[in-house]
């Protein structure tokens, strides 16, 4: 397929292709970080993760409508407000769900899968009733559209850059929270030994609720960011769920670093294959590869060997 | 020792025999007498899902292996049957307007000029019947062996089966020349010249299906009552202990997974026969999870409960979606949550905790052997 | 498979020979170049402070943990390459630290599952509960003081009874090497006495490898004692000798 | 390209005549017709036991209102209800009011078959308006044939089908595709095409026809790429890069559902300016633009038979009535309009046949005209598809299309196109 192209053309395509891979990587990380916290740290199989993302997307859409109609002067920066609100909304819903549902099921992880699947059906129907069955289009401020011309032939998408920076920020914040803050210590303590953590005075219920809330909040931010590149509709959340779980599981559920590495591996594989093969085949091969490797290394790619 | 001979006939306890007879009376006598052929055909369709649910009781309820990919096997079984029926419906005479007569219409539309090799065996009914069970079982064996030998279990297994279902769906939809794509294999007409679309045929198929289902239930009880059944429960409980009692845990898991797959496939084949087509929408993740909920509603430890659970959920689905389509998803979602939170043992649990004791008091039979449905422990 | 060269001039009739066994978890050597030999019909007790690698040694023998290097030979057969269930079939039985029985099954069924017949899938499907099986189970139940609770579910047993049941499950397998991880931990005094009596009865005609903290109990049963420390053998010999070994005193009483 | 054989050489004349005809019998004027005249006896118009009484006739509506397809099918339900309400307001069909039984297909094909059977067997519906995806139609087709029902199917689709029991009110693939390809070739001088599609039967079949036409009938025409993505796919950056590398004259995209939104947003973000790069689609109606966002797709060309902005009296009245019933914000796409045709065509057919009997309706269908069609004028062909015009619209930022081209004549439906298979 490369006959008849100049070396420069090819080089710039490869640069842009690398950039496409990085965008996909950012998307995967955003999708998976919240789940890595909820599934990896708490062991809850949250099948409604996609619906929490879509809640964030709908919040963003509502913000765009409100800003456009009432305070158009501030429209260029509405997206930041929207992301904050998306975090709050999804996080609050997450904490409510934890209180009403999840906390009764910590001893039965497989049952959280069924219960949250039920939750996802309910949320989908609620979205459909409230926002209508059709997809909503989220308007972006003009500065977020289009692309930056780096050289004559190389251009990079502004929203791609935005998603990437957002990913970096969120990842850093999460890493800081997990490994430097009191909450992070408590979460790790609870994960390692719930009973002991309780015995030394950690309010495990509160930690659980907060953790679940933060995980869902991150999903909300991800959903908010995805309005730039994907669709917002009642069932759009389902598009993400299998990919998201595979990223987390592939990385080794307990490890945040693993999640990021696995997002990188899968995104690069998929984006490279998509370039050389057709979309469907690339997807099938990526999934097959992930499943195959998981069979060889069930504990995930990037997990330390520990004594059972 | 005396306890074991009491109330047991072969591998069935008396309560189990009564339960089977009651179910048989319901689906073979009561339902056909009280429903018209349209509704009866619907019930027949629901009962094909019950095969999957029974498999899931064995695999998930007893064995603790949650598969979110049973749709794969239901679909494979159904596709095998559909391939046979499609070939029969695509006789040279029926397809003479095609550029290549004698091959299924969708192949012709996709420029195939001859039948692909893997379709060849489906010209023969015996080979098809073998394939209906063997293809899904072999597929399950491959997945199972690979995963269980590597000790992939629990959540990981569930997620991987889900991914496999996703892969298979994409493949079936994408390879439309070989599979009929998203439309599936449609317009099936006759089985060895016997028109399966007539009311008469629907009746016959319904009873064949019901008989098979009862057979599968008895098989389930046999497995449950055998030492293998107890090993499954033991494995769910303390996998390591079983291993250190000298059993190859992976082999047992693979076996029960294959068995569940084969049962699902039988259901799929009966589905194709009764509904008249098969489509990739059964292979995917959503139907697979729905099938798990049938099992959960019936009670994950109760073989017979799986049948009632399937019937109940589907009847509710049909009734609700006829009158309040918007409410259906809310209802189904609520059902998932309610079953998990409030009734982890489903209908069988409700039966065992409330109805059966009340029944026992009423009849003063004094037999509390039937108190716990199916004689299985509650978790 | 069965005949292997026997290393370093050791007497050939050892039942279990562990040589240069090492396992490391991310660089941490839980067991470090350990060698250990157990005679036929010997009762060997392993003691040592927490984290000395006692349980890991048992895990290695029964295949639960794979060795990084070294060898474990049982009746001349290399175990490190076998899967857990094959090791059991070779004649090694293992009791876990916390009682590991099947809560959802009755005592009878617990024992039946351990009965050494019908261990393949097909065998399990066609397994018949014949008179021989029932007789054997009743015999074992008698031995482990559970005759009258045969048809009760496992979860309703007391802690001590669960321990006995697990021992019974091993007995019915009739292993040549029996490995017990803290068999009397968490037992009441009367239970402990009964357990000692039980163990004394069942250790006949087989080798036993016991991990135990209770020195009184160790003294009662041990032929020889091995003291582990930081994954290595610190001292080995009779109870008396080990108790007087200054290195052992250092480890236990030092600091 | 096949055109109306009744008037092959006088396209302008024909169009003028049609427009005049429509002006003479404007859409709302139909209401003046005296349909309240005595209704014929039920026994005479219903010999096969359909749900027809002296005052009422029952029809079914069968679309997904839940599940992923609800997004698309909602418009069709709305249009069908509007048409039925209008028909009832002017006296119904053969003096009988239409009663609707609505069933939910729930985006689940077997469920469609099940519900279709219910509508025919239990409810004895005289006709059914419904289905959207090919898969759902394939699922119900044997049911309609077996129980002898009548289905009015609204969606543009891949063709390769024809049934006594179905009237296809949308366009089949050749009708929709070929005119657009000819147009882009003629006016833009386009020679190289990059074909994209969601991975299922309609895009694949349509692209197959497109490829045959491009390589066989367009001067210098060449397909430089062809790719399919799983339904629901949301990452298109790699293929966009490939497009940048290959630089085709035309991106020919048949992407559907949520993928659409992702595709156009990413295309825009990647700096592909649709005012410079020609993009032709047959899958984006005004409904889809709602979700994509007008500014993301502005400048793209769509090829279909109806756009909401179509300027004729029929359409003005239709759009007004639709907005009055369903709110000003609802947009109307090609399929919605085609769905609206269904009840009207059925009404005229029944009146032509003088009977509700399915066999008579099926036999009377060819030749039935609907002069009040929002798209202008349609007529049922012998093969139960519609003669209709094909138009090219250019997407505006406000989510509407400017109609910039329409075929001179009605295009003949050709579900089994010779040379395109």
C-alpha cells in the first residue's frame, strides 16, 4: 500500500498514526482507571461502569445547553465546569449505589456483576426516558475543534491533545491519591486486610463508599471527555464495557501501573493493526490476542509474583 | 446408611420425582391445553432457554464457574441446526433464480459460487445432530482446558467468556458470506421434507422439546447425585482441598463446562427448529447474561428451579413488553437486583423457605426431606 | 521415572529426600537451599519462628508452590514436576493449617470424596457407593470420633471436629507420607488430648511431617525435630538435642 | 441507470406536470374527499377474518422502542402514528377508523418475529407498519409469508428481496446509490473512492454495488480502499490516517449508529475539511445529524430520496403537521418520511382493491400512487418497491441538508440488479 508515496509523506503518516495510537491509549486509560480502582482495589465487578460514563456525558451535554442558552460568554470554558460536574454527579450516584447495593455484596463478587448489570439496565432506561432515545450532540467550543498544523503534512487533533493531557492529569491525581494521601493508605489497608484495617480504626465503610464514589467519578470525567470523540446515547455505555474490563484484567487487576501498561499495549496493537488491516479484523485479532495472553498469564501481564 | 436408602429411587429422591412429575404435568398437559398454538410456541421457545439455565445450574450453581458466554454455545448449536435446515431449504429448485443455484441465498449474494467446506457435513442429518452437541462441546473443551489448566477462575473466567462471545459475534457478523451475517440464517422451512412451519409441526416440536427437557433434567439430577456432583460442590467450596484429595480440578471443571455447553447447544438447536431461524444476536453478551439471570431467578442451586425461572422471566418479559414496553428494562433490572440482594436462592429458595413448609404443614406429611428444594444447601 | 540416582551417598531407603530446595518470591527467598530427609515410618516435626518457611516447605512438597530450584524426591520419584493431584496419587497427603473441609457436604460425603477410587471424571460419574466404601467410611468416622455426626453438614461441626474430619479425609486416602500443618492449633485441652491420641494411632505404618508450635505436643510425638529459620535448617535431631542447641536458643530467646 | 420508462426523454416535462398535479391536489386538500360515505359491508371487504369491524380496522406498528435500535426507530413510529391520525381525521379506510396495536421489537430480531406472529395470529392485523433493520425484516418475513400478512417496511436497504407480503417504502440499494455516484462523478469529477462501512449486510452489499458501479460504469473510476468496522466501533483515527495517505477523491461512508458520531467527530478533529474533501454518505439522515452535531458534518453530501428541507407544498404541510404532533425540535429523516408513506399507500391500495383481504391488497398494490407524498410522488412497482426520485443533499451546520440535486425522473426500483451481484 505504500508504493508511490514519498518518504516524507510516509514519515508524517507514521507520526500521525503514532498520535492516533496515543489517543486510543488515553481513551483506554480514562475508561479503565475508574474501573481499576473499583474492580482492582475493591473487587467489585461493576458492569454499570459504562453507564456511569454516560452520566458524565449527559451532564456535559446539559452544561453545553445551559451555557449556550444562558451564559454564552462563558461557553468557551464550559467544558471544565462540565467535567467537574460530571465527576460530582457520577461520584454521587456511585456513592448512593454503593450504599444501596454494593455494600451488601462485598463477600459475593460474582453477584455484584449481576446486580450492577441490573443497575445498568435501569440506568439505560432512565436515560432513555429523561433524555430521549436518540443520541444527543454535544457542541464543543471552537477552540477545541480542528487540528494543529505542526509541519506541512503533520497535524494533530486538538481534542486528542486535550484528552491526552486530561489523562495525564487524572492519572497523576489518582496516583497521588493512591500512594501519597491518607485515603490511599486506607484503601490499600482495607484491600489487603479488611478486618485488620477495621481493627486499627479505619472506618472501612466510609473508605469503601468514598473509593467507589471516586472510581465512578473518574468514569464520569471519562464520559465527559468522550463527548468529544464518541456518541452520547442511552446505550452508548455498553460499547465500552468489554474493552474496559479487558484492559483492567489484562494489566493485572490489582495494579494501577499494570492498567496503564496494558492500556498502552492494547491500544498500540489495535491501532497498528487497524492501519494495516481492516477495522473488524483488527478488533478480532486484538481481542483474540488479549484472551490468548490471559490464558497463558491469568494473573495479568504486569503483576508481581506473590506468595498465595 | 439407612438415611441413604430412605426415600430414594435410584439417584432421585422422592421429592425430586414429585417435582419432575409436577413439571412434566405442567409443560406437557396444562400448558398445551390452556394456550393457543401461538402462545404454546412461545412457551416452547422459552423452554429452549431452560436448557441453558439447567447447564448453568450445573456449571455455576454447583461448580461455581460463572460463564457469561453461554450464548456462544446456544448459538453454535442453533447455527448447526440452522445450517442443515438452510441447505435443505436451498435446493436447486428453490434457488433457481440465483446465479449459483443450490447454495443458500446469502452466499449467492456474497458471490460465493460453491458451498464452503465446513458447510458440507451439514447436508447430512446424522452428522448435523452430532455436530449440534459436538461442536459446542469441543469449543468449550478448548476454552475450558486452556483456562482451567491455568487456573483462570471466578471473575476472570467470566470476563474472558464475555470477550470470546464478543469475538464470535464480530466474526459471525463480519463473515456474512459464510454465516448470513447480522441477519442470521433465516427462512428455514423443512426438516427432511417435513414442514416445520405448520401448526401441527409446532405441536410436535413443542412436545419433542418438552421431552428432551425432561430428559436433560433427569440427566442433571443424575450428575448432581453422582459423586461428580458432590465433587463439584466441594470444588466450589474448597478447590485446593479437592486438588489435594487427588482430583484433577481442571478436568472436572472442563467436564461440567462442556456439559453445560452441550446442553445449551441442544437448546439452541431446538430454538432454531421452533422459531425458524438463528441469528448472531444470541451469541452476544447481552443474551448470555440474560440467561444467567434466568438461572439466578430460578435459584442457582435448583435444576428444576432453572426451568421455572426461565419461564417466569420470559413470561414477565412478554407480558410487560406488550403493555408497558418502557417499563420492561426497569423491571428486568430491578429483578436482577432483587434476586441478588433479597433472594440469592431464587424461586427455589422461596419455595424451600416458605411454600414447601406450609405445604408440608397443610398435608401433614411430616416429610421435611423436601424442605430444601432439590436437597441442596443454601449458601 | 521411578529409579533416579540417589545423591551424595545418602542411604537409599529415605522416603522423602529434599535437596537444595530454593523458592523465591520476587527475590525474597522463603526457602533457601534447604535439604531434608525423612525416613520411612518416621515422625518428623518442623518447628521454627513465624516466617521461617515451614508452611512453604509443605506447599513445595505437595506442589502448591513451584520450586525455583532444587529437587524433592518421594520414593525416588521427582515431585517438583508433578501436578498436585498426581502428587497425591503418588502417596502424599496434606492437611492445611485452617481446617479445610467442605462445609456444604455431610461428614459422610466429605470422607467419601477422599476415598481413593473414582478420581477421574468418568470414574466419579460411575462411582457406586458400595458396602466396601460405606464400611471404610464408618471405620474412619469411628476413629476420628465422628460416628454419630456422619450425616451432619460440615459447617455445623466445631473447630476441633473439623480438624479431625480433615485428618480423617487424609486417612481414608491412606498416604505413605502425611503432612500436618498445626493439627492442634485452636483446640481445647480435651480436644488436644484426643487429637494426640488420634495422631499416635494413625501415624503407624507411615511417615509423618508435622508443623507444630505446641512444644508439649511436639515432645509427645516427634521422633526427630527440624528447626527452620529464614528458610534454612538451623538445627536437626532429637527434641532434647534441638532444645539444647545454642543456635536454637539464640533464635527463640535472643533479640 | 433505470428511469421511468413511461417518460424517458422528457424529464423536465414530467417534473413540471407532477408538481402541477400536486399543487392541484395539495396534501391537506385530500381531507376534503368524502370518505364518510357509506362504508361497504364488513362481510364484503373482509373475507379472511381480519380484525375489521363495521367501524374499525386494526393495524399493527412493530418497531423497537427499547434497546439500541430505539434511537433510529422512534421517528418511524411517530410518522406512522401521524399518518394514521390524519387518515382517521379524514374518515379512515373504507369508512373504518384505524385502530393501532403497537408492539415493541426491543432491538431483538427473534422478538420481532414473535411480535409479528402475535400481531397477525392473535390480533389479526389488517396490515403492519414496522421493522427497521434488515435483520428484523428477515426475521419477520417468513412469518408474514406464512400467516399471509402485509408489512410496510420503511428503511432504505440492501435489496435482494421481494415478497408478495411486503411493500418496501424505502429505497433499495441501487436506487439510492447509483444516482449519487453518477452525480459525484459528473459534477466533482471524482474518480477515486474510499469505501467505509459498518460491518454488516447493508453496508457490505451497498458497497459491493457501489464498487461494481464505480469500476464498471464511471469513467476512470477506481476503489482505493474498502473497510468495515464492528457495530459500535468508536475509534477511527487509524483509518482516517489511511485516508490522509491515500487521498481519495471521495470518502464513501456507510457507517451507522453510535459509530457515526465518533467517525464524523474524529474526521473533523483530524482536520479533514469536508468543504474540500468530498464525502458521500447514504446512512446519515437528519436524525443522525442530531447526535453527530451539525458542525461536525457540515459540507458532507448525502444521497437519499428525502430531506426535511425539500421544498414542495406536500412536504411543508407534512413537516408542519409532524412538528405540531411531536414538537418543533423533532427532525425528520429519510426513513421517517418513508414510514409516513406506509399507512397512506395501504389506505389507497385497500380502496383500490375495495377490500382489506391481504391477497387482494397485495395484488392491487402495483400502480398505486401517492400524490401527497412529502417526497413528491411515489408509485408502487410490480416488485412492491417504490418508484421514487433520488436526491443529493449537502449538510448544513444547523443539521439540515440543502437539496442540491435530484434525479430528473423517478428511479425504477431494481432489487435484484443484473450486473451488480
